[in-house]
C-alpha cells in the first residue's frame, strides 16, 4: 500500500470509494498489481459496462471485469431484463439476453410491445392532444400521412418529420440525394450497343459508368436498375454507336 493512500469510508476499488474521495489512481491502495481496479478505474469502467453498472456501488470491481467473480447483494440490484428500461440500458440483441434462455420476454421484445402499445393508445386519442403537422406529432404516434388531420399549412406529421431530418442533414453538410430518372432509354441504348458487338467492358469505358451499372441495365428481360441519375443517363445516351 502506498504511503500516500487516501482514507475513505467506502471500500477501495468501488464506485462508492471514488465518490467518497479516492479520485486518483496514484492514491488508491488498489494499484496496477492488484486484482481489483482502483476507485477511479472502477468508476470509469462502470460507466461503459452494463453488467458492472448492475453491481452495488460499494462492490469492488475485479480488474478482469468478470462479473461472475462478484457476489451481488440480494435486493441490491434492480432487475431490468425483460423491460423497456433494459433495452435502453443496452440489452438490444435478443440472442444474448438472459431472459431468452429462461423462455421469458427479452428486452427487445418488451420494448417492441411498449412502443406498439404506446402508438395504439396515442392513435386512440389517449393522453395529451397531438400537435399535428409537426415532427413531435410523428413521435407521439401519428405516423400515417393518410390518416393525419394535418396542420394549418396542410403538412402531415410524417412530412414534417421528413423535412426536419432533411434540414438537419443539410445543416450537417450532407448533400441531397441526386434526382433519378427512368432507366428505360439507357437500357435500350446499351442493348443496341450490345447487338453491335460491344462488350460490357467497352460500354463502361466509353460511358465512364461502372461495370455493375452497365450490367444491371443490360439484362435482356428488363433492367435490374430501374432508375438512374441524370448524369448516368446523359453519359449512356451520348455514346455514338459507330
């Protein structure tokens, strides 16, 4: 133990020890050679590990991070699996959820049921009135633009949310998606070039388009790619068939 070790009223190597005043690694008796983390390391590790977050605050944290080494006090942990709260805490994959092995409802399924019930209640008019024509109305359950009463400007909740997301994307520097056109004319030109003996490689080189795009448009029974950008269409139609 270091002579500079700080005295605290809680066990060292725990979050409680950190909160009681042991906030530096150098002053904690649990050094790098100890099987227990220092108080500062325990507090930091606990924030990013859901399993450790379920431990009592005064429980020392093993350096190995193996929670099986920890004896959890009865009643000292709030059980969260099988609840929407468990999903929010990070248990989002139903496969590793402990409840799946027990045949009980997983956190993911519990949240799905909660959201479904919430949307149903909102659609039935329960709770505070929905402010239609706003992104908040979408999050409160009004997601079908056909059924939305719409706001004073005629915009539905779904449309308002879509516009809000576009505004955020533009503000973040994300470019808008390029406008696409029907690929029929492009596919016809490629089939014409193919009938003249042009290979897909030659067509791609002449148009400057990717070989995958050309191949998808060259399918005999109809193009796989049904829409193309205006630039792609112009490149393909601009190739002389000589």
